C-alpha cells in the first residue's frame, strides 16, 4: 500500500502525518528523520489496527503541486 504523507517544516524540526490514517504522525530533526519515522509509524499504526480487529483504510488521498504567482 502507498499512503500520501504530508511533511511540514517547523522552526527547528519537521512533522509528518498521513491523511488516510488519522492520528498517524511523526516528527524529526531533519526531513529524512521525519520520513523514516513516519514510515515506522505507518507500520505500527497498521499493526495496531490489525491487532484490534479493525479494518485498514485504503489509501485515498493524493497530492498535486499547484504553482501560483506570488
């Protein structure tokens, strides 16, 4: 499964979340850290859903980059 991940740069760290998996978040000092940690968080989140007998949400979100004049 491939899930869309949103990465946000903060003042001193990066945050990441998965729109299709509410509550699945991670933060890291670098973008690479955040990506590595969100990958682990997704696996952990899905494992928890399975253990609880809940359904695993199908990936439904997608992203587009929109360019506008600033």
